[in-house]
């Protein structure tokens, strides 16, 4: 079972370059999320998608765009990378089952912007 | 505005000891409180969770204590083992419509269990 798959695992960008982080889940979950993790800051929500065709801003959306391509895939795009976007990015998906819900996270993309 | 405050930032415990991590929340609309465990180089993984109508939940060596009136909850790891060394995040969940729940995370606690 793959769960949530993120690509790439590592990336180095120059300031001003653009790139797209890919995320796919095979658990048939409706909701998907993008978080960034920085030392001492915990996990902060960038964007989320409650269902296919919908996306909403989270806590730190500036400088990012997202696309919910289909139920499986949710991509995060940096149009013009800045050093402040150096971080580890996690994609997650979630479901509600018998009143309980939990996120399944991918293994992360470590992004460095120089 | 930090909605979920977690302490301590780091914790060192001897093997066999009890590890205690505390969290406090502000928004009384939160309706689900999970804890996540993260090992280096990996994504967080759900460890244990509790609803606010329950004061305690135990799964093996892991226990959540919940105090609704104080808006606080804590994770207790009994008989801590070196393999428990990881970063632990508390979180609080809010229904944002339909079956979608947004998690707000604490800043994390780095637990080190010495052999």
C-alpha cells in the first residue's frame, strides 16, 4: 500500500525559479492538504482541498498555488521561489470513518531555495 | 495567533521513565484531538486521538488525558523506550464543512529516551 506519495524528495531551486510539487494518494480520500514544516514552527497549513474540484487557503498561502487535478492528485506550485520558502513540504490526505478521522502524510519534499 | 500551544519543546527521559507532553488550546469549537509521532526523514503518523467528551484514552503505553474545562490535554508515554525517540505533535481538529477536517498543530516536542 503506497498511501501518500510525494515527488520529488529533494529539490534545490534558485531564487525566482518555479516548480511543482506532486502528491498522489491511493486511499480514495476526499480531502487533501499541503503543509510546510519549519524548525520550531510545527506544521502550518498552506492549502487544502476538501473534495475534487475545490481548494481553499490555509494559514500560510502566500507565494503558492495548488491544483486538485483529480481525486488522487493534489499539486503545489511555487511560481517564483524565495529563500523564505526553504522548508520541508508535506502532503496529506484524510477520511472520516465511524466518527474518527486521521491524516495520512507523505514522506515529504525537502526544498532549498538559494 | 497560536491556537494550540505545546510544551516542552524538548524532553529527555531515561529508559523506563514516563514522558509527559502538554498541550493547551483556545478554540472551544475544536472537536477532535490527535497526537502525531514523527521520526527523522519521515512524515508524521497518527499515534492516538481523543474526543472532548472523554477524559482519558489509553492505547498500550500511550495515554491521552483531557481536561475540557481547562482546555488542556496531555500525552503520557509509560515505560519510555529508546525507540520512542521522535518528535511528537499535538493537534486539534475543526470541521470545515462536510467531511473535511482541518488540523491545527502544536509546534512539536523532541523526545529523547536515553538507554
